[in-house]
């Protein structure tokens, strides 16, 4: 625990995992031609090990339990949309980041969920090694199976550093994925959702 900029910063790491990862990253530094014993790199293996553990902490989270912790009976049966949710994840093919926005909607069927829980489950799935396609369907399926709503819609728009920093090196490309259930398979409802995520209402 340490004081940083006037607030308490609490980092929780698995010490054995950090030690194991740090040793491997030290070997990697040597293998790419660096000197892991020079001043600037002495603490790098530990820093990277902690960063990787944080970036993949979603494996320790149960997204369905996150939703169930804040479910409330409610007769509201119109669309609930949380848009522009920040997404940060790691491509499982190259271990490079991809990042962007998620837009998530559902139509309640007897239960609503605390609004903060939607971004939390997005984060729980994103903080794992991922592909954007699977991330999209995992979020959809978790909401659908847990809340049993009339429909779920998920659209994710991301930039992938594996495309921008290496390979084809297209700097401005954006990948969009979508997944729908129930009422959102209806063109009218889906069109309303697409219109709302593109609208600037705030």
C-alpha cells in the first residue's frame, strides 16, 4: 500500500506469480538482445509481471455474480442502454492491446441491474486474453443468461495494435463486432439501438 497523489493506492498481486513471471521476462529481455542488469531494466521484469497480472485479472472475476449482486425487480420493459464503455483488452494472438468502446443494451423482463454492473462485466471479460469476436458474444451471453431479458445487444468498436504496429500497419482501421438476442433480432428494435449509440444526446 502506498500514498500516491493524495489517495491510497492498493495493489493486490499474487507474489508467487509475480516472481515466476518476472524471471521469465528477464530471460526474454536477454533473448531480444538487451541487458536486463542495466539500471533502466533492473525492475522491468517485475513491473511487466505486475502489469500482465493486472491486465488479465478478469480470470479471477465471475461476471454473472457481478450482475446477480445488483439485480432488482422492476416492471420497466423499455431499452436500457449503456454506451461508450471504455474497453482495454489484450489480443491473444500477439499479446498486444486492443482498445475502444462497447455499447450494451438490454430490454428487461422483470429484472433490471445496477447500471455500474454493465461496465464491470465488460471489464471482467476484457481483462483476459481475447479476440474481439468472443468478447462481444461473452458479454451478450452473460447478460442474456443471468437477467433473462427480452433481448440483449452488444456492439464493440476497437483499434488493434497488432494491425497498427505490425503486420499490415493500417493506422486508422477500426474493427466493429455485434451480437444480438431476442427483441434485438427484430429490425425495428435493432435500428433504434444503432441510432441511439450513434446519437450525441449529451
